[in-house]
C-alpha cells in the first residue's frame, strides 16, 4: 500500500512537471507574442546585420523578447540571420515569427521617374532598397560597365526606364544595375528597335530626343506632334532650338546654381555648351532628363506633318500652338511672351 502511494505521488508529480513543461513550451513556441495594434509590422534586416540587430528591432514589437530568444537559439536562427524585409502579423507566435523572418523575404516596389541626373536617381532608389545612394551612384557610373554596354556618361541615365519594379529590399547596387540593364534590353524589343531604325535614330538618340519632348510637354496627346516638329528640323538641318536644353546647359553653370529659370532669355542662347541647341545643330550628346515611356514612344511614332515651330499656349496651360511658318510662330510666341510679362515672370 505504501509503495502504491509513492508510485501515485511520483506519477502526479510527473504529470504536473509534464504539464508545466508543456505550458512552458506553449508559451515559448505557440502563444501569441506580438505587442502592436496594427495588423502588421515590418522589420528591415541589413546584409551586415546579426541577431543582436534583429533583436533590437523586434524588442518593441514583442511582449516577451526573452522567450523569443530561447526559441531563436533552439531553432538556430541566432546564427543564421537572413537579410531582407519581413512582415510580423498581429497575434503571431514566436515560432511563426521565426519562420517568417527566416524565409519570407517580402519584395518591395521600386518606382522612379522624372529624375534629371544619376545622382538624383540614386537618391530616389536608395530610399526604397538597402543599397545607399553612394553605392548606387558608383555602380551607375562605373566606367567598365558603361563601356561594356555601349553607354557614355552623357547617356547613362537613359538606361533606367521609368516604371515600377519589384525588388527584394536587400538588393545590392550592382544587382539593381544589372536588373535595370535587363529591363532596358526588354524595353527595346524588336518592335521598338525596328521603329528606331525607321526614324534613323539610335536608342540613345531616341531617348535624348524624348527627354526634350518630355520637358516641352507632359501632355501625352501632343508629344507625338512635338516630336514631329523636331524630326522635321533634324531632317532639313535646322537647329532644334529647344528651350529645355538651354535650361539644362545653364543649370550646369555656377551662376545658375540653386535657381529656377522660368523664362528663357537671349542671354541663355549665348551659353557655350554642347547642349545649346540654338548654337549646335543636331541632337545634344545625351538626354537632359529622364523621359516617360510615353515620350520615348512619341519619338518612335512621331506625327508626320509640316510644322516647324511651336509655342506655349497662354490660354491652354500645358499645351502649345503649332505653326508652319516663322511669321505665324512669331505671332504665337509674342502672345505667350505677353502672358509671361503680365504674370511678372521676367527670368
């Protein structure tokens, strides 16, 4: 009888211990352990991060970081941290969290447009992926890469087709550049290449002209017509006389640093620059800004007409009046100049 009591006592103690252990395991592995009100929270793990850096990000998001430590060590996550962007959903257990930050690297959307230099593009992209702006700029301007892929410093920006792309957050500068080259080649498919040959321009020349068209007008409906004006000028050997190229040339001079040119004046037409299309015939050495795809396609599909001139329309902001003769153009141009003067825009 005494032995039976002892055995019963041992059994009860064992059951209590097992229950306590099971409860502990439940608390460490399966119990909800989040401490935020939103449906999701995110952590960003850098390529150089170790467990301590991950733990610092997790600590304010969890109820009990110590229990998370126990399971992270048990599951060998502490020695196997993976870089990337990871989601932690409200109510997740430690086990769920570790599974998520170990293998569910979330892609991010990287978007860019209207960047008028590689420096600004690098800064824009650096706000969306791990690579910093200096790393990106160094990759974008790498001489060997540019030479190997038929780009120059003046045309390098044209490799980056403005759009939204899916990347992993921990993408390196070199991987970003490689992906953009791939997208550039995909953009220049057989159809676009055939159209470029048909209009007598190289890819870089198409983008250079498209950048002027885009700076002249954001209205997609008239971009093909503006492109047609410039193609007509190129065909007869007339200077492009594109005001946006004068602004581009001016902004490279110390005199115009941190200024905004709202009105192109005769003094700007005297700037000594290969981008001064009033003095230099043909296309400039490269693009003056990042054109939208609509402007690139506008050049490839330019409107065939007899217009040689256009001037901004003071009555339809963002649009232009087109003319076949210089006399008619002067009438249109003077009307717009009067409008600028009436608004106090003198420079």
